[in-house]
C-alpha cells in the first residue's frame, strides 16, 4: 500500500474505532470480544483497502466484515456468550441509575438469534436505515424488516418478563426500543 492510502486508512481507522467497538458489543455482549472483532475487521479492511475504498461505502463494507467475523467465531467452535454487568465505557454519560433497564435490554438482546440481533443492533443501536442495514448484511430490505419485526416481538416479551419492567400494555414500540438503545450505548463517540 502506498503512503497516501496508508494515511487514508489510518484516518479511517481512528475515526471509526469507537463505532466499531459499539457494534461489536451489540453483537457479542462482551467488550473484549467487541474489540477483537473491531481489530479483525480493520485488519481485513487494511489487507484489501483498495477494494474497500472502491466499494463506494467503506462503512458498510467494514460493518459487513464485523458481522461476518462474528458469525465465523461460531463456525470455528461452539462459543458460549457471557454477558457482562455493564456495557463498555466509551467516555459517555453515566447512566448508573438506569442499570436495571440496561441489563435487561442487553440480556434480552443476547437472547435473540444472531441474525435478528445483527438487524436490531444495526437498525436501533447504530441508527442505520433499513436500506443501510440490508446493504451491510447483504440481504434484502424486506428481510431486514421481517427480522426486525420478529426480533422486536421477542424483545417485547423478554423485557415485559424482566423484573421491574415498566412497559405499556401494548408492549415495546420501536421508538421505546430506540430510546432504550440510546440509553444503553450512551452518547455517540
């Protein structure tokens, strides 16, 4: 790689690190695994930086590498996921008063199948549109919509059953889930 491309990648990497770790945490529920996924994604992106640049959307390309790397860690060996007590501290706002809601949301999120979890994390945690999530996952917008609908239904049930849950009778709306995701991830880096 030439010096200009190396500098461009370095700037890209430094600018996206926090966002990639946050995506990894949403996919795994573990900060160390999130950092490993981010490092893996950036290493793979560096190896093919020319192709990533030419893709027209390097963020979607690297996000797809992250999702695939997360899937691959299950293919190699059976890995049990362990939730941590708190999400990673990325220098955000202290929300310890909302710890019970945060814990319930992360636990419910980790209970989803990988594909549904990826859709929810991309749509509501990373604030992507349905089209951006579909591009990242390499599927149709309709698939993103149906996976999100199924996942939201499961999250409504799981969060309604959580101790101390205060949800409206109709269940958890997309706006409420977005608000809870915002509370869980803290301020954006």
